[in-house]
């Protein structure tokens, strides 16, 4: 599915953008819980998932009226921004509702309490399940 980069109702209602926003939404909780070092891996995993399914990240070139692929760097930036939106409220809700039951197993190993690294390949496998 193709994801159109831009603003407006037409872009937001594009089927690829709707699927993309759903994928981003499903990963916002993980993004809020993970260490800063793994946040980029989540963005890259989402972009990899879209591309693996044959999707592209497209932007309209105004002069020619044609769409071009914005590349992975811009796609990662777009995805990171989408994941950051609303994070304050998500974290507040997580901490207030689950203060005593907060599952730290996603954040650290059970023996050393060091942040667990997530490879982009590992995240990709998780994200397309």
C-alpha cells in the first residue's frame, strides 16, 4: 500500500494512509515504553513493513504533477513524527492506570535490568505478525 506524504483530507483518507496510521497507532504504546535507543528501530521497522508489502512513501511534485518516492530517510522521519504525536498523554495514561502493574519486561532483561536492544529485523518480524 502506498502512503502519500502531504496534508489535507484527500491525503488523510487515502487507503494507504489509513492503513499506515493504523500501523503507527498500534505501535505507539511500544514506542512510549521503549528506551530512546530503540525508538528509531520502531520507525524503521514500520517503514520496512510498508515496503515489504510493496508499499511506497510518495510525495506530489507540484510542477510536473507526478508522485515520487521520498526515500527511507524522509519516511523514517515521517514515521517518527507520527509515533511522537500524543506521547505525553499516552505515557500519562500508562503510568496512571498501571503504576503498580507496569510491565518492565519490555524495557529490561530479567537478570541485569539493562535496556534490551531490538534489532530492526526483529522489530519487523514483530510488526507484521
